[in-house]
C-alpha cells in the first residue's frame, strides 16, 4: 500500500486523534528535499484570558491555521479543542522551512486572537504558541524581581527590604505600580503586549507611608521578547541612595547668575570611585544652567567624585575640574532633598 494511503487508513481507524493530512501544492516525485518528513503539532494558549485555555475563552469558536504554500483540509479551520487537547496535529510535511499564522475566530468569524511564527521540518515538530489579542503587539513577558542583600538578610523579603511597592516601566513608557509581593517568591506580573524584539525595562522599589514615599531600590535592564511565546525574566534590584547638587558661578571673587555669565547649560559628571566608571558615560548629565538643584535618587552606595562644566557661547567657560573636585558619599536608603543640596563653586576659566 502507498505509504500516504496507509497512514491515512491508520489515522481513520483511531477515533478522535485529530489527524489532518496536508496536500502539498509543490509535490514533485523527482525533487526530493533534504532531511526527514514529519508531523507538525500545534499547541496553543491565549494571553490574558484567565488560565489561557480554550475552556477559559468561550468567545472562541474555532481556530484557523494558514501555512503559505500548503493547502490544509477545510481551509485550515479546526476546533479550538480536539479530543481534550488545545491544538491539532498536521501530518505529512516534507522537509523544509515554513511560516504560519494562527487566528482564533469568534462565532461570527471575527479574529479575536492571533499568532505568527515559523518552523523547520526535519522529522516531527511541536510548536507551542501563545495567541495575543488581535490588533495588539504580538509578544509579552512574565516578570519577577528580588532585592540585593542587606544587613538583615542576604535574600530579603519585601518586608525585610522595606519595600511596599515596585514601580516598573518599559521603553520609558508610563509607570505602572505593583504591590511588592506580586513579583516575589515565584509570583510574576505580566508586561503589556510588546512588539517582538529588544526592550528596556526600569524598576523602582519604594516604601509608601502616610508621610509619602521613598525609593530604596532601583534597576534598569533589557528583555528580548518573541512572537508567539512569552518569556519569563527576573531582575535583582539594587539598593540605592540619593544626592542633591547645585552650583554657583564665580568670576574671580564675584558670583554671577547664569544670564550674567552667559552660561546656558551645566554638565554634571559623576565618577563612581567604587566601580571606577562614570555614571553617565563620557557625555555626562546635562541640565539648563538655571535648573538647580539636581536630585539623583538612584545611585548605588559608594563614593562619587563630582565634576561640573558650565558652557555657553565659545565653549567651556566655568568648571571645577582644576580646583580639587569634591567626593561625596552615597549611603543606601538615604535620600537627599532639595534643601540639602550640596553647592559646588565653578570658577571661570580664561
């Protein structure tokens, strides 16, 4: 018996297996692809839909699969759940590379969820894909956090770290606040839906009281999401302290305003003596001349040497680089305020 007919016969004799055979549009008896043929198993879940199963998404009536170059039975339309499995097995793929699109359809054939991806056949293949709401970016992440060890504990809990909430944002977008416990001890929070690829992420661990809130921990990092498959990422937040700075422009023995001196901006360079690097790289942190005081909330504990350059027409005109720049100590969990700002004197350079 022909191998394909034999496989079809065996499939029909086993009830409820969800067997589907593929009619290849480009079959050629004389052009044999390299590799091994195989079956492709699609297993799907749904983002932000309860537990993410078909049973949790009653609005979904059926699933449509599209694979360019392949003709699927019934136009690629399948039940969301087949024989107790949220997925389907497509049989008899020749070796090669394929792309796919999966759409979850409503009772009125509206696309509710979708996923895209690709796969390579060299034997049997299983694809686990997570469908995201139609119209939203196609990826997301599950995120958790922990805290840098302190005196009381090497792996502090939220209570031991003194943190009640964690603020997070992705790609400098809006901040979202979570209770600290939502991302600790095996718990995870879900990110917004994102375009697949590289993203930046920032955290601030804060203690909120009736008197206000204080930042105790901070972390910036990256994450790379992928279409059809959420990632799980965890970040250790660093203990931080604060530093507040202002400046005064001195021409000889005369103090001048920004307007009188012609200085339009001041560049602050914080050199981390502990880690032997500039916090803001070679560019520094630039502010308008009249923008003081400048408050830094998220500095890691240690000693920082402070360089300032006041610039205006004609280049650098005021600087403290040649007058023994001061070194300040940042202490974890201690934040300076505007009233505590440390004043640096910037003499004019001729």
